C-alpha cells in the first residue's frame, strides 16, 4: 500500500492559542505534496486570519456555512467525500462535545459529520477542562466511534497553569497523520524488534569508541512498522532523535547492552530489523580513571563483540523474519549476499555510504534488498519512504 503524498487532508481549526502551531503543520504538509484544506471555526479566526492558512495551504479556507462564494456543488459534502483524513487541531472541549454527540452547527462540524475517512482529534485546552469528567466522557465517546485521539502534551499552558493540555508539536501531529493515512495494517498482531543508532564502547570515564550512525534509518523503520499495525520495540543507541510515539524504546550504550536487549526475549518476536551500527570490537579493559597522555603511541587491545545478527540466525524459527543491514564502501552486492547466507537471515539491506546522499546523517537513502532468490533496488528517496518500501517488501508474506 503506497502512502502517496497527493492525498487530501482536511484540518479543522478551532479557537485556542495553540492555533499558531497548526500554521507550521499546514506548511510542512503542503511542502510534501499533500492537498491541505483548512476549515476554521468563527473563534479560531480571532487568533489567526484565514488569509494565513490560505497562503500556507494554497487552498481557499472555509469559514462560512452559508457563503455563495464556492462552486455549485454542496461544498461540505464534496469536501467530505474527497478527504483521505480529517484532523481537528487544536480541538477545544466545545468542539469535542459537538462531534462526540453528532452536532453540526457550522461548516467544520457539518463536514466532519459527513466525512467517512479516518478522523483524528487533537485536544488542546486548560488542564481542568481536559480532566473534567464530561470532557473525558466525550473523548471516550469519540474513541468509541472510531476517532483517533492524539494525547495532549504536558507543560506550561497559556493560562499559566502547568499540566496536560498542550497541543503536541507540529512534527508529532504530522507523524500521527501519516500513521492515520496508512490504512493497510498488514502487520497488525505482529511483534517486531528493531535496532538503531550507534553503540559506544567505553575506554575510560571520558572517552569511548563509536561511529557516525545517527539512527535516522532505524527510527524510520520503526515508524513504518508501527504505521503498518505492528507492536514495535526499538532498541536504540544514543542519538539526538526524539522518542517515537506508541513505540516501546530501550536506550543502550554498548554492543553488549544491545545484544542483551535483543537476544534475551528474541523468541517473543515475529520479525527483526537490525539496522544499528554495532561495534565489532570493544576494549578488553576499562580504566576506572581517565587515561592520561604520555610520550609515544597508545595501543588499545580490543576483543570481538557478540554478533547479534548471527546469534539471531542460529536460533531463528521458521515463522520468524530476520532482516539485517550491510553498510559498505565497496563491493556492496558481493558482501551483502555473502553476509545474508553466513548470518542465516531472510534479507540483507545493502546500503552504500559512498555517496553523501546515502550515508550517515543524510535524510535520504538508496538501498538494495537481497533475498534468497531475488534482489530489489530502492532508488534515492527520503529515509521514511525507503523504510516503508523495505517493510512492505520484506514482510509481504506475513
């Protein structure tokens, strides 16, 4: 199932100071090629003008139920039919009460009621209003009717209170929208473990040996599996990336810690994607105190770390799928094919770092997936898109 960026997203904006965050959200979605139509309540226009959203979306903003300044069709019905997803953000207690009970007294709520596409509510309000049993009952009613609720963040609120009720950041809402749009949940009921990022092999309290991995590819794979409905566990080295919503994440430092986290409960998982850049060697000894410089060179004796992929391959069950990664600077095909056989995994994703567009820290990638009988090349695209294609190809028979 291709997550095409030409899908139509409706964003209903209601009255709250958090409206300003939605401006960034609309801009980002538009830049990625989505068609974004904004519907504003009367109260929302007190915070941001319709012209702002019109400029950012490139679409006329809907504000009035009874205007004649539209095409001859019944506009709220045509928009509702066209929509691939409908999001209300920020969603006030008032609009949550309306949609929970089927009230439709303006263009936004009328279109929302008419739409049959996936829907998401993003609450943002004072903590007391959010925790009020009436609001909580209305939220539960929305869930009962199949609407997704994106949990509010906690922090300092515009009213001066500190607590739940902050609108999630635009990138968090965007992530939830993409999950909502990906309707083919072919991994539902499956448990997938993914490794990501670098390991750190300590020499002393000050220094460690590591590599240039940023974890971007592994985190993209975790999102892709979650979007497809899987129950995802992410074992991650130290990165600068945010934790991913609805994914159980374990942070580790060393190769040994990663091996322990992966192998301890490996029988519980249906699939593995080992994309982390794990150190092959670790210092034999660790100095409790800082190693001070002396005249001459320094030799650091090292020993092999546990080969996590090979260890998994040795205990692999017939109904498990194991995907490894091969990061190479030369002879990509030969070494990747050899690695797949040697490590007894189903697929090896060959990833060349010879190009600046496919190496560590880049936002794009191009890979070749090597299987037992055939290979598949994925051309240069964003790491999120590459991840989606890897997951769809390698888990297609799940």
